[in-house]
């Protein structure tokens, strides 16, 4: 798994970001360089170490299943680029 | 001029009716008009709304409201453009949010308002908090008030510059890898990152959810303690906020630090550290010793791995958090024949280069086949880094370091080499990975040009009181905090 494996086209596709050809080349180079720097982490022995996902102890937080006020419909739609009939408008998904 | 005062000074004068909230706010607005054309700390601000809030504060005071009940009553405060303020624009320094207007207040903002503050303005920042220089803003860069050919730091560059230039009395910023402490150091003000979970992240646009914290920029440590008390506390709206009681941080500023033990990590005082920065920190350490603090060398052995660890974890979390910017529910949109094309075009057009770089890097380290080798491994190194600190805190009450390896660099100096930019965060990053608290405060200046140098104190989890006590005692034995930049308006 070397930095040279880095496939910027495929990663951009996964990230849903369109890149120009120039961006692809530049980003590909920059990220390969950055990933080479990350290789140093492979020199550490972490075989007996647990991963830390959160800095502090985390407990699942729940609340009572009670209805509470939430963002009103029109507020939720206020920033929508395209809306109609109280709905967000999107391009056709299913034929 | 009222805009040059601290929170303590202004509230005392407001209480004595020597100045009105209206006059204080007007003075800030006048200063913004005078210098912000050069500094560009603000993306925007609503002067009429600020004055309306000020008038409401003056009415409240006339009707008996006091600073005992509302410690920030009548104090003009501005916030980083990543925090939701109801009815105000929210752009996170990016184009992709278009003309977004916040439908609600962030909890930290709500708390400022409940404390009587006049909350106004959108402060400039690196796009989505990704950067160390505020050069990554889609709204233009912010200049360092001490030398306008230099960066103010980032990502909370606007928040730091606005305080340093006396445009407002205090500001809020956010810190994920040093984005409060580093600009505070480079602009010569106080900037604090609370312990993870101390301040609610509700209403903070997320960059890296396990690292982000909101914190204050102020002109002195006492103001910092005042602000921290206001914004801290458990919040139902943020399930990562911790139900730890909020002490009166100002009561911790006893002035007595005799017998306290502070650690100086040997891994931080090495090559790459500018000689003037080293000299200033050495002098600060001597100053602490003269106040009765014992300073001893400690080791944080995994320091050298912190940057690599952070630049795997933060982009990974960012790649998930920024998936929501898809042109559907809010923000700018570039149309497409199908949703996939719409997402790709919207995000391609709306995100700047650094954000794209980090999202793609984050996507890679989480992707199938690479997830264990990069992301999980980095999470394990994160455990080692946290353990380094917890071990050190068994022996010392706080840790002292330089905040940054150099003073403010020139605009454009590092913007072509992302890795160089990342490596300049070396002293601030570990604090976020470990979830502990940290503060930067002024400890001197470089000779020529005269640029601020920051001293960083790191405290144990929920150890802000001890950290602030030491910071305050040091500050009060010097006059760095009273030196201001000269900005030719």
C-alpha cells in the first residue's frame, strides 16, 4: 500500500467532487507527497494499542421518546436552492 | 476609546454609566470603518443590528439589569463565520453555502446573548476551518494587524485580528488543530481551546467532530476566563458535551502560583524553532520560575507523529462532515442531468482547493483496503499521544511550550506547499488529538519587524482553572498584553 497507489480520479468519484484535468494532476502529486509523509506512522508498534475515536469516555446518549418542537417547515426550506410544494426539488433519480 | 477596553474595563464603565453600550458599539464600528479595509477581519457585519442590540442593552441597564446577572451586558463581540447566529449569513469562508441564513443560534452564541453580549459580524476564516493562515477563504485573506504583509494565522484569522486591532472587545473562534491558539500567538492576543466536550458544538458547522471546540479570543486572561464561563456547559443539543459543572474561572485567577509544577517537553524545543521564539519562551520559563513555579523537563515521546496522525484523522472526519454540502437542501447549486452529476459539479465548483485536498485525502484513508493501514492506525497512535499527556500530568500541573515555531510568515510564503503549512501546526495539534485544554498568550516580540510571540500552556482534561491561574500570573508580571499594533488607518 504505497503512496503511488493513490488513484485521484477514483477518490474524487467517491467524494463526489468533479475535478478538472489540471486539478487532478496537481492534487494527485500533492496528495502522493503528503501520503509519503504519513508512512512514518507504519514504523510504530501499535499491536497492543486500542484506537481512540474520541478524546474522552463516550456513552451513548438517548432521550425520552417524546415529541418536541422542531424546525418549522418553512424555516427548513428557506435556504433551499430549489423547492416546490413544501419539498426540495432534485433531478430525476428513477426512470 | 471604548473599543480599546477589555471586557472587565468596559463592563465596569458601563456599570458606572461612564459609557453607554451604544457608544461602545459605535466606537467598535468606527474602528472597523477605519482599519478593516486593510485588515479584512470581517467578511460582513450589520452595523444597524449591532446598534439596535446596544440600545436594548442600554435599556436593560436603565431598567436594573446588572453585570452580576449578565456578565457581558453591553459588550460588543463578533464570531467566526462557522458559528450559526439566527438571521445572519453563515458561509464558513466558502462559496458552497451560497446565501445561507442561519435558522437558529449556536448554543455558544445563545449563551453569549443570554449574558447580554452584543453579538454581531461574520469573521473571516480559512474555508471550513481548514488552514493555518486564513489564505484559504473564498472571501479574500485577512492581514495581520502587526504587519499587513503577513498572515494573521488560521483558521480563525479574522477572530484574532479583530481583537488585536481593537475592532471588537472579544471574539469567538474554533480550534481543531490549533486554529484558535496559533492565530492568537501570531496576532498577540489570548486564545483558548477548552477541553473537548467543555463547550457545546451545537450550531458549529462541523469540520472534525472528535477534535473541534469553540473558544474565546480576548485581550487578557481575565477576559478569557469570563468568556469561558459564559460559553461552557453541558448541552442536550450536543451529545459529546460533558456534564461537568462549570466553575467560576475568574475565581481561579488567584495570582498565587508558588509550588505549582510545569513541564517543558524536550521534543518541542528543537530544530525548526525560530531562535527569537526560543529566547522568548526561555525568558517566560524563567519568569514563571521567579513567580515560584517549578519547571522541569518532561518527555512527550510521540510528538513527531502528531502531524501525520492529525492529517489522517481530521480529513477523514471532514470527508464525512462535508458530504452534506450537495446543493440539495441549502447553499449554492450547479445543475446536473442526474443527482450524481449535480453533486459532482456543485462540489467541484463550490469547494476551494484546500477543502478538496482534505476531503479526497480523508476519503482515501477511509476507503476499503486502506482504512486499517491509515485511519485505524492513526487512531491507535492517537491513543499513544493521549497517553503521553496523561502520564505527564501525573507529574506536572501544566505543560508550557512555544505556540508556534515562528512568528507570522508572509502572505503567500507557504500557500504553495500544503505539507509545509501542515508542519507549522506541530505544537498545537497534539492538544486536540488528546482532547486536553490549551491557551496561548503573548510572551514577547521579534525584533524587526516587531511581531508577537505566543506562549502556550496545556492543561489536563477539565484543568482550565489551573492553566488559567498560571497564565494569569505570568501575564500580570509582564506588560505584553498592553502593547498594541499601530495600524495606519
